[in-house]
C-alpha cells in the first residue's frame, strides 16, 4: 500500500476541525432549498487524496473516528435547531463504507423529505452493524443504523454506447428493471449506513 505523506499533520488538522464542529444551524439553508448537507470537505481530506494520487481513499481508523465524532456533533446540533420548526423534518447521518470521506449529515423539510426517504431502496440483509471502530465513537450507538446498498442507475442505451462502462457495471451485482417503459440497469456500488433517532418527527 502506498504510504501517504503528511499523515500526522493531516491528522492534527482534522482534530482541529473536529474541535470547531458542529456546522452552523441549517435553518436558513432549509428555508431556501428545503435541504442542507454537512460533509467532510472542510477537513481537506478529499483534496489531500487528490494531491497524493492515492488509490486508497479510506482514512485510517483513528481519523475515521475523529471524522465521525465531528459529524455526530453536527447531527445533534442540527437536531436541536430543527426541533424549533414545529414541523416534520428528515435528519440522517450517512456513513459511506467504501468512500468514507463522502459521509455526511443530511437534513430536509417539505417535499424534500419524501425524496430523501426514498433515496435508499435496498436494505442489506441482516442489517450488519457499523464497523467496530466506529461503534466505539461516543454517541454513535445512540442512533439507530440501517445498512443499505448504494446503487447507480444506467439506461440500457447508455451502456450499449460505452463498452468499458458496460464491463465495469456487469462485474458488479446488478438488477434489470424498467422505468417509464425503458430498460435500466441498477448497479450496486457499495454500502451506506443511515443513522437517525428511533422516535420523534425525524
């Protein structure tokens, strides 16, 4: 495995980011867009991987724990803000297994609630738990976690036009269905844990 340079410096920077979490209240953004997202972009990890040309996008366990702790802080801060609305809302923490740096907190109101509720369609059988190092993060076990398959949709014509894409898609678990009379391929690209409170308007 290629060794990433500057790892200790990057770990310190992420620790500093975690100390400044949570993200500001999402209410202003929600009022305009009906959804708000807090992700790990402020940690600089994505740009770091790009600069080092890394083929291993998953941070080490210790850094993942720090990142999840920051996202959990944002989740609970946003929950307090959303409870002021006195209306239904969606609030979840998504933990991406394959590309952890894409993990994020998502909030929505109004018509966006239905859209986000239907985004993950295929639960993973047996609902495997979070990886053990993430379950140990304070506050992680306060949420109810459901594991889902991440899926990408391709039209049949799209695959026919791109042999390389077809080869990539057919190597992965997939299913064929129809949408608006058109044949589509739904390709599984990974797993995502979706965490939220067991009760309440969320």
